[in-house]
C-alpha cells in the first residue's frame, strides 16, 4: 500500500472510531471537507505538519496516521 492510501485509510478509520464526521474534523482542524475527503481516498499527499495538525484534531498521535496495519496489530498485542 502506498503512503497516501495508508494515511487516508488510517485517517478515515480513526475519524470513524472517534465518531466524527468530516465536517466536524473540518471545524477542528481548518482543513476543508473536500481536502479531508481527498485525503481519505488517498488522493492527497499531506505534509508532516498537516499530519500533525490532523492528528491533533482527532486527539491521536501523528504516528497513528502513518503506522501500517500489521504494525498496529502487533503493537496492540505487545
């Protein structure tokens, strides 16, 4: 999986886990709903600062946005 798709997938999963809509994340982060939609579909290439700001809006570590699924499952088992 390429990095854009990984970040988009992780962002969408975390947003849903937090019970947030894209519009609510827009209000928290200042990034437009259109940008967030593109991000979730793997069509955006966010900067490190953008990743940090999006993680802040979700209340998670920025690492959660870039960690591969396999490593996330391993980290939970450890």
